[in-house]
């Protein structure tokens, strides 16, 4: 088999992985919204949708541009595992610092957000997602690193697992008759579990090791990461800003 045919086979396999991942995400995403509407009504779904919009926007701030730096540098050094480890670990450090700051700020702002949106339940929900923002950013760094390395099966599996974990967490909350304001906790649960899953797998599969040149790659991350900081935010903010604007003027059920 020629190199070009091998590359095409790998590309085709990656397409299949991602199509399957999108199918799982679509089905479970619909199921999550349907279950919330069934057990918590329009108001519960409105609360969840608005907090989800906050999560989408804040998560991009938490991840920043360092995830794009990790993806770029991993793509440039796919054959050198020592460099890959340094790239990934230094990326996780920067993402962890930025994600921690954003998570803390969102937690501190949760009560004022609830007052501004005229819904204490939204404030409670925002407080529940705050820890998840940190772990979303860390998970995204690992997923984008895998993407840069061409590990499309790893990337697609991680994306699908996020929704599997979200769905499982929602079933647990419904089973325990949890109040609607706690439903956004499924994001924190899912992101913690996804980060641990991805990290343990990448270590076990020797995608990364516990060592690496952190000092050199820290400088590289800083040089590139700040320039890419707003790209993720601008890509996702337009998908959720309408929900947040509605929440300022109408009730949770109407949203």
C-alpha cells in the first residue's frame, strides 16, 4: 500500500469516526433537552438553556488561545513524543491557570447574574457550572492536542463521551428528583470525568509521558496563545447570545 493510499485510508477512517461522533452528540443532545422538558417543563428547560449559553461563552474564555497553540505545535512535531509531552503539559498548565481564574470569576458573579436575569435559579445554575469551566478547558486542551496529532478517533471519541457523560448525569439527577437549578451540574460532572478519561488514556497509550521541556514550550504557548485567544469566543458567542438576550426581557418559560 502506498503512502498516499494509507493517508487516504486514515482520513476516511477519521471521517467515519467524526460522523459517528456527531450522530451520538445529536441524538443525546436532543434526548437531554427532551428529558428536561418532560420532567421539568418549559421553565426548567428555559433555565437550563440560559445557563448552557453562559457555559458555552465562559468556556471559550476559560480555554483561551492556548488550546489552539497546543494543536498547532502538536501538528508540527507529531513524530517527537518528548516534544509532544512538553507541548501538552505546558498547555495544560496555562489552560489550568486561565480556566481557574474564569471559573472563580463566574462563581463570584453567579448571584449578580441571577439578579440581573431576574431568576435566582439561573444564578444557582451558573454557580454549578463554575468548576466545570476549568475541566472543560483542560479537556479541550487534550482533545485539540489529539486533533493536532491526527488522532481523529481519540478526538471523536472524546467529543461523543462528553454527551454520554452529560446524559448519564442527567438521568441520575432526574432519578433523585433534583431541582431544576441543579441540572447544569451535569456539565461539571461530565467535564471532570472526560478530563480524567482523556488524560489517563493518553498516558496509558503513551501519547504523552510525564516528562517534557516545559520551559521552552511555555514561551511558545505564550507567544502564540494570546494571539488566538479570542478566536474560539467569536466562533461560539453568536450561537448563544440570542438566548441570553431573551433571558433579560422574558421569563424562563418563554425563553
